[in-house]
C-alpha cells in the first residue's frame, strides 16, 4: 500500500522525499483508519526519528504528523512509549 511506501521514503528517501512523505502522511493521518495504518506500519518510530534528526522543515512536517496521529488514543500512548514526547517538547 501507499502508506508503507511513504514511511519508507520518510526513512530512506532523499532529503526532499523525506519532507514530502512526512507532509503527505500528516494529511493522511487526519483520517482515523489511516492513522491506525500508519502506526501499524511502523510510522511512529520513523516520524520520531525525523522529528529529532531531520532538517528544520522535516522536523516540522514530522511533528505535524505526530500531532495528527496523537488524536488516536492508542497512537498517543505509542508515541509516548517510543520517546516522542521528549523529541517534541
């Protein structure tokens, strides 16, 4: 599926692809089913790493995606468990 490809690009793509993939995931994460799928595909860990280590633009896109993912309770717990709170504050 497309979500897995976007997560792979956010992790392993060029600098431009990482930011674009995170931005697209941010938009997709507004939908509950997509947010569950992003988390299930390992997106939370990838986005936390991008929010910590990416360029300023990538950090902003990743943080926005994590914000949208956190609208789901299970995702917010997973974000906290993966160290996302420390990265985002």
